[in-house]
């Protein structure tokens, strides 16, 4: 007497995959925009000294980084315990600093090449002679704008 009939098989309908590519690309674009690429891995010990009067660098694209300090534990067997210079992901000599700065300057846009800052991230135990040698090499290539990277705190803590 009833006009409505029940389905007898009771199978689950297939899942629509029409929106799956949209979801995949949305996730892909999300991770592409929020992922930060690591510039270089630190191969030297880098306990920065303290300073009370500090300023933060606004534009990171105008900075060339030079690291100096004792090689970290896993590199001490190969390179010893004396202070070394790290340029990008490799150890370098003082004579390589000028060529490194010129190469990094050439990678930047033309309007930024004259306003580049060289940031020295030097371990607080590093000998000042090495820093002076780096500064002499920077003078040769006219990289006169130098920033010493420090951490905020009382400068008298460096004396301990």
C-alpha cells in the first residue's frame, strides 16, 4: 500500500574527490608561505657578548653575516680549538673575507649594494686580533658599515 520503497542494498555512497586537489594545493601554498629557510648552520661557538645600548637591525636583506669563534665540539678534532671564521657554511681564512663580501654584494639588488651592513657575530671569548684582521679586510673592499651583534644585558657581565 505504501508508495515509498526502502533501498535493500544499504551501500555507503562513494566519497566525492572533486575538492581534493583544491585542499592539497591550499595546504601546499600555506606551507610554502610560512616556512622559513635556514641560511646557514652554525659551526662555531657563538656566545654573544652583552651590551646595554643596542639597536635592532630593521632590514635583514641588507646584512652580510660573518661568524667568528672557536669551532664547535664536533669540528674541534678537525680544525682545532683556536678561533676560526665562518662564512656561510664553511670555515675560511682572513684573506677570504674580502672575496666573500664582494660575492655577497654582487648577489644583492643594485640599489642595496651601497647600503649593506656587515654584521660580525663574534663569540665573547674570541681574540680581538682576529676581529681587527677581519676589519682590515673589510676596509680593503670598502665595507665600512659594520655592526657588532650582541645580546641585551649589562655590559659588565662580559668582564667575568
